[in-house]
């Protein structure tokens, strides 16, 4: 039986004929990557249901926190930077509650882009709000090339969870990744350790050593997994962790 993997979504609002209609949306490649790895994807709409996070996760075998808009800096006590993008208070509250509950339940957890940022903030961490202004020497992290194309290297810590999943084992190594973000993890939070970095020092991966599988990456492996077997291993690792 395929394990059930919950995937968080973005909320879009349209106003056809003056009527506001909200939509829970997700790029299809998240569900495709989970299914290709042997999981059964379930999309989670953003509801004012933070108190029900445990009940929601009780019906799942694993959780994927997906990419999307910016995390509101109010969640770590900062005022907004002028270049802050669109924020969604309901999504922030829902995903922060899910992340905390998943860690507490030791439910296998994978965070992607916004997802790794949510993981850090959920455990007391902080974010860079706008890399070009706050870290002027940083690489270009918002690429214009096609989404499946890698544009910069990431160094993996030796003998880390990422290193083991991606085949480097006990040796430090580098992989090539894509990049679509202007926020990034600044401080990891209480539960996490940084395990991957871009050449400019920006954190690209986190793991929670006390959990059986709690991993976040700043790049978008779901956009690469259909053509890159290495990136597909991240989703296989999530699914495998639900069976352990």
C-alpha cells in the first residue's frame, strides 16, 4: 500500500463577476514526484485549522511542505523589508502548526524552498527577507533559466542526511541545483542543523538530528526529479522513511 503524503498548497483568489473564489493550488510536479517515488499524494488546503494539525497528520504517513510565497517576518519578530513579497497569514499559521506537530510526532517531513524556511521559523529560527539587499555579495538565487535547469552548486556536509541520500556518504561533496527564492534561512532554529550551503554561504539544507526524517532543502527538486535521478532520491527517501 502506498504511504499517504500530505502536500501543502498555495491559496489563490479570483474575482470573476465580483464574486471572490479562493482556490487551493499546487504545481503538479510535487504530486508527480511523490507518486513516482511510491507515495500517494494528498493536497492540503490552507484552513484556519492550526489547532487540528495533529488530527490532520494522524491521517497521513508523511508531510511535504511545498514552495510558494514569502513567510511573514512577523512570525520571527521583524518588520517587513520593502522588497517583501505577498504573504498569507492563514497559510503561515497552518504550516507552522503542521511543521511543529510533525516534528513532535516524529512524522517524516520534507520541506522545499518556502518549506525549509517554515521549518526553521517553526522552531525559533529566522530568515533573510531579501537576499539582494541584506546579503549583497550573494549569488543570484532567483534564476531566469528554465525551472528544471541547475544554476549553482551546493556543498553537502559530510556524513549528513543529504549526503547519504544523494550518494556522497561520509565525504563532503557538491551537487548542482536550481534556485527560485529571495528569502532564505538565516538562523536554523532549535531543532535543526545546517547541512548544505551555496558558495556564498546561504543555507541550502537543514536536518533535525533527533528525528528519524526531517529534512529541508532550499532548491526545487520536484522541478528536476523527472529528468534527474539524483533529485528524485529525495522523494524516495521521504517515502522510505514512512515505512521504517
